């Protein structure tokens, strides 16, 4: 019997960034297109998702911010966030395997009652992630060193987690780099799919999106080259290995 595929939900309207994200997710997870289906929520509605058809769900990042005022959100963003809110409520209720990358902190955080605001932004580029005591014991982070380099960049973050949510990782500028809800529902603020090529692609695509001054793009790429980012990708592989099940 074939394995049930994983589902990647993308909020990237820009083809170059969306395709790079999809390729990286598959590469580091060890999957191909039949093993990881993609829905670009900027291009189509989510529709009905029967969780029994999937091994797990991954939500990618992008330029949306849950904490933005509603009047500042496009109709597409409002639709996407409404659809995701319904799906994530079911995911949390059923403790269904889920990994939200960057934007997942905002969407999943809003679902479970975290405070999501702009108190702890991080510039685009490299950062050092430190696992908490709970993170060192978590099976998704098994095998990772206590501290490791990753790539990220975000405007919003979770500043306060509710008591029933487990913080798994932190960084110098952002108190919540990863958390778990229940046993199988995860979010990371850093991007486990990003390598050097990926971060340089994101810098090029999003240089006019307010993350940084456009004229600093090349210096950000050079700074990214000074980091050795090799560990975060293992999270994707472990997620797939842990949750793959027969269709």
C-alpha cells in the first residue's frame, strides 16, 4: 500500500520564491511531488481538507502577518487566514501532525491563544537557535545540537505562550523560536527549509517588502554566507520519517 502524501500549504504569491520553497521542502524532507502535494493559497481556495488523506501538513512562510490590522490585509490574506483558522482548529483538536514554518507561529499561535505581536522581530539572515530543556527532549528535534545556526527573518512573533503550549527553542532576539501543541503540532519561527541558496532567493524576491532597506540586499547575502546552516533541515526529514503512514 502506498504512503499517504504530505500536504504543503503555500502563501507565497511570487513564483520564484514559491517554487524554491517547494523544491527545498521536498529535497530536505526526502520526498518527491507525489509524496508532497502543494496548494498555493494565494492562487486557489483551500477547499475541504480530509485529514485522513494525508500523513501530515506543512505550512510555509511568506509576507503575511497575522497581527496586521484587518484593514491593512488584502482580501486574499483575509480569506487565507480564515481558511487556515478553521483547518488549524481541527488540527489542534485532533492533534494531527503539523509543522508551521515562520508564518506557522502566527497562525498556530493565534489558534491556541498565544500573544502574537511585533515585539520581537528579527532581521533577514542568520541567527542562532537554542533548544530549551523541553526541546532537547522532543522527538522532532532529536539529534540536533543544543544550539545551531538557522536562517530567518520576520516582523511578528509569539511573545507569550499559554500554559498548555511547550516552548522548544529560543534565540537572543526572539523568545519563541519553536513550540509544540499537544504531541504532534509544531511551529518554528526560523525556516527549516532554508539553505544559503534559499535565503539569497528570498532576499532578492522580498527586497521591497519592508523587511530591510533594498540597498542592503547584497550585504545581507554576504552576511548569510558567513553562517554554516546545516542542522535545521533535519527537522523536515524527521517530521516525515516520524509521521509517514500508509494511505
